[in-house]
């Protein structure tokens, strides 16, 4: 009975949301007929679900499912990342991350940014707010200013939840007296 409920939840999730470009997208291996859904919410817990495709179009059987540890990082479902270089001096650079929560309970939790060499690494995590969620896709946008003061002209990399972009700082961003 539990597997049938889980199959219904998973199929409902696939039918209602489709396959997204987010980090949590489902992976279907046509050769083996295996479907892996990295994050499915059942009750208040998240599970990774592995399913095997059967002969009929939407016929899947649950092979196994594993509860995801509560202390694992819950990345926000980022779909696009754009870089904005503002026309100012000193130059200002913003990262615009856009995504879609799978229901009305999703919310940005924390934004952490660090720079190592020529690479800015940004981690955006999510949290669940509320217990009763609106069954609708909820788009979001987060603008993150980069600390580019004092940087020399050159090529820089940006990684937001493992989505990579780059930009070129056209001039040294140093104010001289």
C-alpha cells in the first residue's frame, strides 16, 4: 500500500511540475528504464526515490527510497543566473538568480557568498515555511551584489548553486586619490 501511495505522489509530482532545469531534476535512464527523483516531499520528510519503468507509458514501480538527512544542504531550485554590470564608478556587479519553488511553502533561507582568486561562489539555500502549502509553482528572484571594490580589470567566474557564469571587469575598480 505504501509503495502505491508513493507511486501516486511521484507520478503526480512529475505530471504537475514536469521536468525542470533546476538542480533537483528527475533523471531517467532510457537504457535501464530507471527513474531517479532526488527529492520528493512526503509528509514533512524528503526522500530520494528510485523507480523502474514497466511496459506501459506511466507504469513505474518503486525500487527503493531513501530518507534524505535533515542536516543536508537544501539548495534553492535555481533555474537561471544572470550577471548585471552597472554603469557606475566604482563598478557594481549584481548576480540575478531566478528559480521556481514547487509549492507555496518554499522560501529562500540563506545566501552565502565567498571569493577565492577570480571565482565568486554563491550558495542559496531554501527552507520550508508553513505546513499547508499552495499546490502551485512559485517563481522567485534573488539579486546578490558582488563585492568587486578594489578588483583589477579581468575575467571573473561566478558559481550559484553550481550554475556557472562569468563576467569581465572592463577597468580596474580601484578609486585613486
